[in-house]
């Protein structure tokens, strides 16, 4: 199965601190990203989409800047699927505009499918944060 990497930047009209809470916490992600988000006793995130669980480890956490999840098969947690989702926040000094960079490496979707998925997700995020 081939791996596709989708990368896109989206402008948001909200503060870094507010947006970061929606990108990095289970409760924030559940509002726009997944149907349900849980954290298990090993601090793994469990993202539920369409009644299917997807397990991920939060591998990068930089407050108000950057967060990344590496997905794995819970039946063999030490194996890597090479699938991950990464969010990076960048604020331009000149215009004070906030941009969200999404990097989604997936074994399951084509680049066209990922583009459509993220357009919908970012619209939902903007609706949620009012930006």
C-alpha cells in the first residue's frame, strides 16, 4: 500500500492559544476532528471515526506551536504504520495572521481524498472557533 503525504496551510482568525487547545487536547479534537477522542491508561489517543477506533501516540508537543500523532496498530504497538497527522501553527509578524499547517501522511487515502477531508475538517474547525 502506498503512502501519501498531504500538506496544506490554512489561515485562521483566532489566537494561537485558542487554536492550539483545539489541536492538542482530546476534548478540543472531539469538537471538530473526530467523532470521539479518548486517552487510555498508556496515554495513547484513540480517535473514533465512523465507529472505528484509530490509535496514536502523541510524539511532538510544543505549546501553542506544534503537535503530532503517530498512528499504530494496537495489536502490535511497536510496529509503525508510517501514518501520522501533524499540526504546526505559525503567526506572521507583519500581518499578525495565523496559519495552520496540516501534514497528514496516510496509507489509506489518496491525495485528492485527503484534500477533500481536510477542507471539510478545517471548515468545521473555523466554525467551532469562530475564525
